[in-house]
C-alpha cells in the first residue's frame, strides 16, 4: 500500500518580532503552518516577549495543536555599543576598537569590554556577520588600532566576531540569567543556548532549568569552532541541536558551512535528536514577496540533509512578508518531502542499541513491509517518537502522550503529529485510546492497518518493549 497523503513533515520555526507583533499577524503565521515560535532575547523587551508568548499560547488553544515556544538566549555575544548615529567605515582607513569602558570618542566601543584583553596584531574583527572586516594592526592599553579591509555602514548593537580567538566570557552572562528566569516564568518549551563551546555549557544550563523546576528542553546552537570540535559530546548532552549558520559561517568561513551542516544533521539523526537548520533561509523575503531560486534550493537541500525543522529569523521578525515567508517554506517542503528515502537502519549487536532504538527500527520496517497507514507511538517522554522519527519513515508518526510537556517538545520533531490522551492504567487501554485518538486526527481511518510500538509497563519512561500490528 502506498503511503497515505499527509501534512508537511519538516517543521517550521518562526521568529517573532515587530513584523508579527499583532494578534492577527501571529494568527496568520499559525494558519500558514508555524510549528514553533522563537523569542529572540537578543532583541525586544521582556514585555514584548511576554505579549508574544501569551498570543502563541492563546492561538495554540484555538488551533488545537501544540506550538512550541523557544527562548533563544543571547549568550556571550560581542556587540557594538551605542554609536549615536551610524558610521561609514571606508576601505583603507583606520579605526580603533576598544571595550566600552576604555573607548574614547571616535572609537568603536564593544561590549563586553573583554575584547581589549584578547586582540593581538594580525587578528581579524568581523562586524555584522562579516560584512565589515577589520585587521588589527596595533594594540595598546586595551585599544586596538585596525585597518578597514571591507568597509561599510556600522550601527549600534551589531554583532562582533573575532574568529579563532577564545573570548573569556561565561556561557551564560548576567543578561542570560535574567532572561532565563523570565523565560521559564513564561513556560517556554525550549531554551536555545547561543555560542556553545562544550558539553559542560549545556549541562550548566540544564542544571539551572532543573533547579527552577521547569520542564524546558535545551537546544544547543552550533556556531563556534569549539562546539564543532566537541560535537559528539554536545549532541549527547543536548535535547536538540541548531545549525546556526550565521555566526558559524563567520567563525569558520562560509565555504566550510555546507558540509558541516550535513555532518551536524547526520550526527543528530543518529542520536535521535531533533535538529533545526537556521539563518538566511529566505533572506530575500525580508523585502521581496517571493524567494530566490537559490533560497528554494537551499531549503530543499536542508530538508534532504535531514533537518527536523527550518527556522526563519529576520524574515518573520522584521520582514515585509512574514506570513508569505512561512507559506513559501511550507510549499517548498511539501514539494521536496515525497523524494525523501526511508532510513532503514536495523542496528547490529555491535552497535549496542537500546531496546527502544531496536524496537523503533523494527516497527518502521514492519510498517513499510505491511503497508501500514501509520506508526502509533504511545510515549511517556517523547523519546520513542524521536527514535522513530530519526528513521524518516514514509508513514505518518502519531505520538500519543498524557504529558502536555512531551506534547509541546514533539512540536519540532520531524513527521510527528503529537496528540494528547488520558493517562491509561494498562497497556490494553493505552492501545485502544491510541487508535481512537489517531482516528480522530484524520490520519487513520477505520479499517486501516497500524503498527504500534510502546511499553507493556505503562506510564514509565524508557519502557518500550513491544510492537503490535492492529486494525484501526
């Protein structure tokens, strides 16, 4: 039996901002297909983020499906300070870069001021995602005299990168800690950690979230060379990954990004962790009503690489066509997804798979061989659904859980339709309620064959140990 027609499977994350500050605009994003809303704490006030979070929760209830809230912390990002008015840096001229506390009139002030301690002659200073390129000529008393290699207009708060130069800033700044406390109070589902350098950075954030008694999961943003070097450890520690191509391209060079994108996505897939590909996905749509052909190809390749979700940034935060950007991403994904192949990966004993991993592989194989209409995954935490999703089966994945938190976390998982069911006292009722909920969703009809993978000991995480073939 051919796979059933199904909704788009690659999820869409949209960044909220001034372009989507009204209820009607956010509602339009939801209608266009937004699966998760990103609150970018590098911009906007707490009041802004509180308003957006409230709108998402309200509209989620109206839509009848989970929409994840992602709090994206700024992290240890170097930024220009206040410049008053934008300044034009001309090629061949010289400019002094200094920490805000030591900057004189006419200097480019950078915060945090630690930059003055790490720059040496020969270092590069990149501003605004590398559009402005400076070369350090001389450093004296924490002030670096630089030659302007690639000039342009600079304005307040633009990002600053010093590729290959370790910057001694904690992974969570004072601003991040304040923002984290606020975001957890909003009930966000994910916290994205910027500029991850090691697995320890992820652990530190997780400990703070757990100490606050919050259920939020951690997304590790891969945008520094140190994170690439420690990729396996970071993936193991995080709940999800983000290929943050903007700063990553500045740090390691744009030519290295495409292959590294594939490596990060594949590593995440092998570990059963959702992975978001981000930055400049539809950048032309900040001001144009249609994407470029190159952008359509970029989105297609990110999907073919195995991305769980794709993220829009400026396109929906400050762009002229935020709703159209989501709609175009939806259309491109729907055109590409039918060409995706099933990742058959029955593990060998030498791979030392968990029972859940082996069961998810066998369940997908059975569903494919029998032409099942869907794979139903009753799950306590959502991990079994992620294990099934990593194989990219051609059948719909219906995740059933009585935990609202797991429902929210699965909103960014590829191909998963998360449904809430009541807590069940035994496995027989769990199977029956799972089939009933799948039928109500419209993905399964009466008489359809389904494959169910779950645990016989209900309401216990990590207990997946059975596969059942049934008829809806």
